[in-house]
C-alpha cells in the first residue's frame, strides 16, 4: 500500500491509558527505574481479569501473569519505546504527536529558586507560599493544609516530573483565583525555567480529612507547531480532545474539547465522540491510572481500574464505525509496586483494532511513540517529522 492510497480509515480514536507501562526500557537504570514493570507487577499481585484486552492481543505483546497469548488475536499488538529525554505526561504525549525531546524539561528536586518564588509571590499578589519542595500531593495537603487555611498562603510543590503544582483549599482560595494564580506562574516559568506543566491542585475538607477534588487544571507549554494535532486540524480534519488532552497540548490544534475529570467520564465522552459525525482524530486520556493509583502506589486500585476499562471496551468498540481504527497505548510507566511515587521509564502497550484493520499482526517493539502519530498522519495523507508508520502493516 503506497502513501497515496493509504487513507484507510475515516477516523482514528487514540486512547492513552495514562501510565500503563509494560516493562523497563534498556535505559531505565539511568533514570533510577531498574526493575520497574507497571502492568507486569500488577498482574503478579493477583489475578487481573482483562478478557477483552487479552482477546485483542495484550498477552501476545509480552508475557503477563494470568493473561495468556490469544490464539487468534482480534487486534494488532506490540509495544512502543519512549525515545525522548523524559518520562512524564508532556514528554510522552508530545512524542506521540511527532515531537522528540532531546533536552528534558527542567526539574527541581530541591525546590524552586528564590528568584522564581519571589517573582511569583509579587506578580500573583500573594501573602507568601508554603512548601516549595518535592512531595506527594496527598501528603503535602495533610502536612500543610491547616496552615494554608489559616494563612491563605497557597501550597507550592513539585515532583520528579517537570511540574510547578499549586494546591489550595477551594473555600480559602476559590477556583477562579487559583486558576489566575496558576496563569501567573505559567507566564513567569519561561526560558531556562520553562517547566512542562503548571498544575492547579484544589482540595476540600477539614484538617485530618482533606481530599483533592476533580477541579484540577493543567497549564502546559505550547508544543511546536509541527505536531500531529495541528497537522490534522490544519488539513481541515477534526481533532476531538477528551479528558486532559487539550490541556497537555495547550489546546493547539484542538477543534473540539470534551472534558472528562476521571476515567468513566472520559470513556463516556470518547463514546459520545465516536457516535458523532466527524472525520479525523479522537484523542483521549484516561487519567485515573496515573493520578489515583500510580502516584499513590495502590496496585489494587490500579488493578480494578484496568478491569473496569476492560469491561467498557466492548462499549467503545460498538460505538465505532466499520471505517474507524482504535489505537490503545500509554505515555510512560508508574509502577505502583515500585519505590517512591514517581513515573517509571518503561515501554508502553500498542494495540490497534478496527473492522477494516488486519488482526493478529505483531507490530513488534517500536522505536518511538512517534510511530503512532506518523501512522495517524499517513492515514490522512499527511506526514510528521518523526516516527515510522505502521499503517501498511494493519491496513
């Protein structure tokens, strides 16, 4: 099949299972992640029932406990490496869109320098800040939440990722004000301090019982224009963003934004989009795997979330037209059985399914997540600067 006649599918639906890695990459030790294996280790904690993903070839992509290879897989299967310098949400998603990061976004394991914090306090008109160190989001509100409520000072913290996170009680700093503060931080964090994301982390509750709400909002660095979303929409096609996709790409190239604050909402919105009458890309992120279970090191919760997604996979498939293609992947790992609370440098799954797609094809180990973006681009007669398409293998 030549690129001229490779317009195989009218729509491609790309679902990112946020942080569902499947085994350490060869350079994992350099990132402090030797031995990490998100999916493999979860499957070793108990029997994880994923009959639909198993039938589509998940166990064919690599050995997994209690998920045997399918005799006749109903989808193409494989795995992707992360070629970029990083292991976070922005890095993984940008690479899917054809952007390879040679230089990682800056991180601040010792906290942000005083010049950044002082300017932030001044420009945002704050009484000061609390924190300014690397921490778990749930732990830091336990530690500093009461003082925040008493003083009105927002909590600033980071992680091993390139993030500037601002936590605030919604009754102390209302959401519009918190979002305004985050926008100020985003304007300041440019140049050599340009972190991948500024994140609003609102919470509610009382001391001893604080809890994060679903009103999180991400403020990302705008990606280079030569990316999949702008390429697709620039050709007059739809780019429907579901969940946090629009915020990851700073809405660049997005033609429709369907919000989803958790996995179920994003699955519902994906199904709604598939039932619509668009042509182009439907791009979804399921955030709970990472946010609720990976970072909190909860393998049982992670296993239940995997099973729930698997149980809803037939709904997603039934909403597809015969001319649709569904690609399932992830952006990085976050092994809930591993030390610490940070992302892990892992391969990610690759599953491609559609009525017109060839099933049972072993797509192997792809050199980059950019192969996904290049496949989507080639399908619509377009091309990105990075990645090797696998369209001809499945079309």
